[in-house]
């Protein structure tokens, strides 16, 4: 019985493994993000049989004055260009939803609701904030993270 329980635990832990494939962040030295500051990232896909998740990565100070952030993501894949405008909730009931240490909060916010397959080739990401307040204060860094999801 003990071996069966151990076997089930091992199987459940290895059934859906994520592997970091790519992560790049842009640091804002003045801790402000202007709407004209487009962040550009490039990523090559070789493995077309795997599924991937895309994340928007954000680091801000506790003084960030909003519970959300609006982002525009432009993805140029080998065949098409796709523009996604998305609101991300950062706080709920005055509590940050990300990981907070001291007065700094990190968020990894998923763009795609389900893991997706990608075509082979180069992917270019262009990210910018599209909030009404410009520049956006207390932003320390922002970026993109791509994870391969094993099923």
C-alpha cells in the first residue's frame, strides 16, 4: 500500500511540469513607465510539439496607486501579427495578488487561458502600458515569460 501511495504522488507531481523557456524583463531606472516606452523581446520556437504559456511579468512598489494595469501586447509570429489589449487585476480588497517582499510586489500574469502550440520560427513581442495615467508611477520592471508545459 505504501508503494502505491508513493507511486501515485510521483505520478501526480510529474504529470504537468512547466519548464522556463524564456524570460526577459526591462528595468525602469526612474521607476516610471511612459506609454511611449515600448518593450521589445524576441524568442525563437524550435519545439512545435509542446504547449506554451505566455506571462506578463511586472514588479512594482507598494505605492503603485492602482489595482490593475492595462497592457497592449503585439505578437509577430512567423505568419501573422496579433494585438492583444488586456486588463490585469493586481490587487483584491487592498491586498496585492502577487508575491510581496517588503514594499516590492512581483506578478506573473498569464495572457493565454489555455496552453497553446506555436509554429517554428521567431516571435517578436512588443509590450506597452495603455493606462490613462502617463507616465505610470512606481513601476520597477516589466517583461515577458514563456513556459513550456508538458502534458
